[in-house]
C-alpha cells in the first residue's frame, strides 16, 4: 500500500535528522522508496514564544509497503524515540524528528492514537506544499479535491525550498 509521511525537525542538526529518519524508514525490509519532496525550511506554527526562533525543516516521503497504518504508527514512534524525541503535553515543543502518517492508500481510520488521513494536513502549507511536489493529483479520502487544488487555496505561512539534498 502506498503510504505518505510528513517529516519535520527543528532541533539539533536538522539535515542529519531528516536523512537519518528517512534511512530508518527505508531500512525496513518490506518498505520500498517511491518518492520524496525537496526539503522546505518553514516558520514554526503554534509554538510557545521561546521556540519561535527554531525554524523547521519539512518534507514528504512516500513509500510502498504491506504494513498497516497501525504497524507504521508503532514503527514511527520507535524511530522518533530512538532519535531522541520526548513527547510532552506541549505537542508543538521542539523535536529532533516528527513523522506523521499523512495517508495510507485510501484508508480512513479514526481511533484515539491514529487518525488517517492526518486530520490537519490540508491546513498546513508545510505539509501540503511538499505533498504537492510528489502527489499533486492525489485526492485524499474526505478531501474532495486534489492536493494541488488545496495548495492553491491555502493562505498563511510561507515555505522556502532548500538546496540541501537528503
């Protein structure tokens, strides 16, 4: 099943964090690389004032795998923990890596710890822009329009592509 992930980091060596997260995701033997966006540097959204200076690096990675979203959630949480992410009540606190499941085929899941497609993906340019890079014509379940159409309607924060390779 094709699965899209949103990756973000704003703590430590952000480029190395993105590269390491991608390496770990693709290291699973049942996982095949399909596509990835360029890296975007973005302003933090919804963070406490003391973290406002920590810009994010964001991207989208698309893989093919027989894994279910629940299996991916376990894998991604382990990758985040292994890379030093500490979860707290402030879900917008700085983190070495954050990996969210954006979509998994055309599955719709809504249980406490897992919602697919990601519930806020279409409201965040730092997710929609990189997703539009790799899947502009994709219509996620419940969206009713393509990713590129959603991007065209988004207002707000700017995202800046980087020249960094990952």
